[in-house]
């Protein structure tokens, strides 16, 4: 996740066999956002939900693992180390909210 672009990858793993199912990017539209704001979390959640609606495109799974890469400062995106840490933090919060909202009643949450 960067202020202007989000990259994503879907891997399916079964018994140490990895299948590369899909990848892509979308416009994050966070350039002028205050990264520590709750509205930024909601914006990320809405982007994720809008870009990844349910379909039969991916294999069904018993559990989901999400990786959010820790950002550092990036001159191409005019991103300081402090802003990068804040963006990583709100991205992690947003992804947890999305996972919490789609998990069934018999699920177990692990961090």
C-alpha cells in the first residue's frame, strides 16, 4: 500500500504447494489523507471491498493469511519514514476490519 497505488497478490497454498492465482493493483487515492485518521481506515476498507468482491475466481480455503508489508520512506511517493509507519498501521487495522467482517460465526481469529 502506497498513498497512490496498492499492489496485491493471491497465492493458494496446500501442503507446501503454491499456486499463483492472481495479482494486480488499484489506485489507493490516499495522497492527501491524514494516515492516522479513522477516515483513512474506512477509505482503505472501502477500496478493498470494492476491488475484491466475492466470486468463484479463486479456490476456496479453510483459512486466510494476510501480509501487510512494512513501509519505509520512499522518495518516489514523497513518503517520509514517519508517514510510512502510519500508513502501514492504518492498512493493518483496515485489513483486520475486512477479515473480521467476512469471517463466519464458527471462525477463530489468530494474530
